[in-house]
C-alpha cells in the first residue's frame, strides 16, 4: 500500500485502482481480526478511492492502460466488504445501499461477460436477500428485494437466453415462498412465481434430471400449495401427484434428506382423496404416510409426533366413513 500510495502521489493515477484493491483486502483482514472500526474506516477509504478512479477520464491514462470499466468487479467487491462491516455494526440501511450499488455494477459486468460477473453477482444478491429489515423500513422490504433479484435475472436471461435459467428459477422459488409468508398471503402472485419456476425447472430437468429433480419436486409442491390456497383443487391434485413421483425417486436414493417431504406429500394426498370421497385409497395413503412419520419421529419426536396424531385422527375418520 505504501508503494502504491507513492506511485499515486507521483502522478501515476492508474495505481489508484491497485491501492483501492489493497485497501479492500486490508479491511477484510481487519474485520477477521475483530478490528471492526478500523475495517470500516479502511472500507470507506477504499470505496472513496474507487469513486475517484472510476471518474478518471481517458486522457489521464497512459495509452496502454485498460479502461476504467475493468475496475468494476473490484469496486463492487469493495462495496460488498463495506456492507459486511456495516452489517456487523447493525447498520442495515447503510449495508443495503452498499449492496445495491455493488449489484448495479455487477449486473452490468455480468451482462457484458457472464463468466466474470456471475458468481460475485450471485453472492451480492444473496447478501441483499439475507439482510434483516432496517429500522423504520417499510413493510415488505424483503419482498421488494426478492422482486429486484427476479427482475435482474429476467434481464440477464433476456440478454443471454437460457444461461441464467437456474438462478432465475431459484429466485422465483424464494419470491414465491416470501409471497406465501406475507400477511395475508399473496396467493395469485405466489402462483405466478411458482408456475414460472416450475416451467423453468421442468425445462432444466430435461437436460439434467439428477441435478434438477429435487428443485423440480420442490417447485411442483409449492405450486400445489398455491393452487390449494386458491381452491383450484383439481389442478392442485395434479401438481401434488407430480411432486410425489419425484419425491419417491429422491427418497429411495437419499432417504435421510427426502423422507420428510415424501411423507408430507403423502399426507396431503390422503386428505385430497378424502375430499374426492376415495376413502380406501385415502386410508392406504395415510398408512404409508404414518409409517414414514413413525420412522421420522424416532429421531425427532417433538417435530413429528403431532403430525402422527393428526394422521391417526385422519385414519379414524376414514374408517368411520368406510363403515357407513
């Protein structure tokens, strides 16, 4: 840093880039060592130096120097490091501003060169959606952030068709989940998000079944939840059955991970068979769900025992209907 500072002081303007980048690295180390205030000051200096550098005109560079646009990823990294430090001090609003500025830079970098910007953009957007709401922030700030993420990936998908389908699908699933958790739930908006995510994962599944089977199953189940909430029973049943097929396949190969979602699907399906007055099929499905939940309760009784009671009550109700 001392060397770069000397070069800058002697008119070698291009070395502001290297000096700012070195400051970002120093700030990261200071933060890891617990020197939060020092890290914040260093981040602020780094960001300020990058701003000066990015405003440099072509005439001030040597002919062999690259364009200032080449510094955008490093400037974005400095902003993200600043956001991490700000967040460590619970300065959520300031951290959001830093991240949003980094995202704007990385969005342009990724549009120009997906290989260079894709991973840091993903990191920046993950930081954005993980931020807790700032004090006094408007309700729905998390939803706004997720919509922003989806809009960015929509734009990138338009510029580079199919390349950003995995990121877009994942962002849509996250948006759908947030829309379902809103008070009251945003059923219609969640349904649109779930449908688009499911369509994307269906397409991705055709080229990589093993890679995309689990997210496809999750999106199909989420689509079922949305359709059920809107009382579109027949379509909900179709989506639930599609999710069940995938979860059976997944649970056979990775039982520890997928027995729980398979059991949940079976319980939902049993309830739907009751709605359709298919009592024998409902009882058989409830038995299968009960066996899975009994197994799951062996390791997590607190979570699964209440569900087992619900299933036993359901089985009793079905038996009464069968005996009438």
